[in-house]
C-alpha cells in the first residue's frame, strides 16, 4: 500500500479522510500518514486520530507517497495542486464505494466523490473536481478544479467551466453553460447560461449586486 497524505485538514479534508477509511474497509488501499496544512493548529479542537504532519508549502515529497486533495475552494485547489505537482506529487482519486460512475463517463486526476454521488453516461469530469453527494447528468462536462456541493442537480448536457463553485441544492436546467470562475449560491435555480467570473443567486438565479 502507498502512504497517503491528505492535503488540507479543514472540514473538507476531514470528510475526505472518512471516505478513505470507508475505501480501506472494503479494499485496503492506502496507509494514511495524516494531513498537511499550513495552519498547524487546524485540528487543535478536533477529535481526529490523524494529525497534521507538516505544512503544504515546504513539504518534501518522498518515495511511495501519494496525496488526496482535501480542499474545496476552487482557486486554492489549483494553487496547491500545482505547487505540489511541480515537486513531483502524485494525486489519487478518492471515490466512495457508494458512488456510481457510468462506464462511459470520463474523469481526470484527483477526483473526490462523496457517498451516493454519481456521474452519468458519457459525462466528462476534469482534474481535481470535488463532487459532494450530488449527481452529474449524462453528457455533462465539468471543468478542472470545480466544486459541486451536496444535493445539486447538474442535469444532462450542462457545461461547467473551470473553478466553478456550486453551493448546496443548486439545480441547473439541462444543456445550460456556466462559465469559468462562477459562484452559484446555495439553493439557486439556473435557467440561463452564466458568463465567466460572476456570482449568481436565487430562483431563478440572477447576478449578485
């Protein structure tokens, strides 16, 4: 088994640890070493038996180590993964045993898929996508570093750009296009295309002022 380090010890990183534990129960895959986080005090009031073993910015990558991404912010995901990969880091995907990924779907490196999440037929999911307990419909396309929070409906044919963040309970009408760096607030219903770099909220979703 390879040694696994979770990058980020915040709430999302601790959830990723739970899914790693579930995976290991079904099929022993990784030897978890702990977390790396630039805030060494992140776990001070938490009950995790795994500790922060170093900082991200100065971590020395050793043989037999691999990494799981435990960060949800799209911008920070991109920054941190590039920093570590430039040093030779290998990122793995953490896909919960209850996730359902269609045989014809395609996904990149560093996918994190939560319990009961799903990716439909012929969907494409890029690198370092975080998929909480939500479904990506058939023929959808999800750009790199995007985060889809829990209970979202990314319906068939939807295109999400890079570094998109969908809050919980977002629903997107089929075949709509969401640009790069878009933030969609929780509970929003997207019925129109959304241009790059804006925040939208509401039902129907409108640009935030």
